[in-house]
C-alpha cells in the first residue's frame, strides 16, 4: 500500500536531518546551530501536533530570520528520498542501478 507507506515515512520528523543539512548548506551555519534550530522547530511541531512541513514560514523564521520558503522543498519525504543521489543512495535512479548491479552479481 504505497499511500500508507508514504504517510508512515513522513511521520515522526523523518526529514529533520534534511532540515538541519539545508540550514548548513543554504545558510552557511555551523551544524551545531542548525541542530539547535531544528530541535526547536521539532519541539514546536510536537506542541502543535503537526509535522515540520505543516509549520508556516513565519514559524520557521521565528527561530532564524534567514529561513526562506525554499526550506519546504527539503521537508517532504519524496524530496528527501530523491536527494540521496550518491552511490547506494535512496534516489530511484540509484536504487534501480543497485538492482541491476545485484542482478548481474547474483
């Protein structure tokens, strides 16, 4: 059931690390600061009973003014999966490549 899997994959703040990575990459902040901001946003979402993508841009900016609407591009599970394009990553092209590799080896 793809729909149930998608819902389950998106629960439990599974993209929190993607958020911290985005803060480091896009805003140039040290990871320890990104980790702190991410933790603050996770706590905010928990208090409101929602997931990170459900927070508003204003909520995000209340923790750091430099956060832009681009942050929402990294918060979806599909975007998270697709962003892992290195060898052995979770992006569909990488998964297909590994399947083909192992078909020939097995």
